[in-house]
């Protein structure tokens, strides 16, 4: 499914947003995508970089910014050894 963009070019309404463990940067990224009204559905890809604190913080931002309807899923938030961590 492609949408017509200004100038006649086509683009996908789906966007994959790469993130890291920096909560402030991740917050700015989400706010900028929201402000620019980019894409209808988002996938967040954390590349196994999140800590529990970062995950909680990003979820709080998603709720505060009312982005739940836009986010399809969060891909690979935690590293493989996450289950062995003491949290």
C-alpha cells in the first residue's frame, strides 16, 4: 500500500524507527516523528539496546504522547542475555 506524497512521489505509510538506550534521544525522535505527522504506522527497533529503565521510559513517552495507535510493535528491545540480568 503506497500513498501519494506532495509532488507525486509514492511512499509507504509504514515507518521503522531505530532507537538506542538514550531515553532523551528516543523521546526527541518520537516527538519529531509525531510533529511531522510521518507515517501512519510505526515499528520501533531498539536493536537489543534497551535497559529496563529505558523501556519503561519509552513506554511512558508513548502513553504521554498518545502514540499507542501508531506503534505496531517494538522489535528486539532487550539483549539476548536480558533474562540473566538482575532486575
